[in-house]
C-alpha cells in the first residue's frame, strides 16, 4: 500500500488550501487504496480573507490550525515530517501555496519556498519519488525540483511566463487533464486555475493521483 504526504496551506482558496481540491485529492487517494498523511507548517497565514465579502480581514490565523479543519484534525507539523516514511508527495492548490508555503504571490519569479516545506519536498526529489502539484502549487516546482521541469498552471499567460523565467517548461493543459514529466517524476494539473466545475477538476485530480501512484 502506497503512503502519500499531502501538504496543506490553510483552509480556503483565497488564503489557504482550496477545499474542493484537497477533498478530491484525499478521496482519490482513498479510492486508489493509498494511505495518506496531511502536513502543514506551524506558521501564521500571510493574510486572512473574509469569504463573505472577499476583503482582507484584520485578524491572524495559523496555517497548521486552519489546515486541521480539512484534515479532520489528523495533521502533523511539517517540521516533524520525514520523507523516508512516504512514497510520494502531493500539493493541493489554493492561493495559500503562493502565500504561505511560498512567497510567490509577493515576489513572483524571485520567490522562495519556506524552509520547512522545501526541505521536506526535496527529500522526495533526492530519492527519485513522485511529486504532484495542483492548481497554483506548480509555481513552487522550479524551487523544489530545479530548472527544466515540464509542468502546467493551465494557460494563464502571465503566470506561465513567470514560471518560464524561473526555469520551468510550461505546457498548456485543461482542467480535465495532467502534464507529466517522467524524468523528474512530476505531475501537475490546473484544477481551479481553469476548471469551471467540480466535475472538471475532479477528472484532472483523479488522473494526477493515479499517475503519482504508478510512477
């Protein structure tokens, strides 16, 4: 039975992990007979959004605590994670990947992945284990996997151009499908970067999970 690490960035698509993408990832893993463990960094969110109004809220929330909502409390501080315990790693999307797991939303091509996340993810790269990136999460690929990795964030020209400047090879892709880079064991799908329905997003995520598990 494969065991997969799922890295979350909060709860909610504007300031954390996209809820549908996360649930679809966990469901696909379970249906495929894989075990999973959720992780998140124990840090404050970069920003907090009021989802009723869409405005930034004047409050502080913790990424690990908020991610625990999605994981039904079954979550571990990523500082305590060990890549040797897992066969693969998957990053659901949501803007938290660009705000909390990295500073891509603020720094663009000059972004960095936070040290705890980068350290854990690079254990998979070093061991030749597969990595899956969903929605906006592929912006972390060049920092985690190095230059030359083929990936997708859908078809947004500005984000694709930034990825190219960072050293990635971007390919357009719709929400129902995936982009595979076999030499680097990396799979990516646009999900809600493009998806207009949960059904479309589910198709892409299910394909990503299946491919991650069969590398």
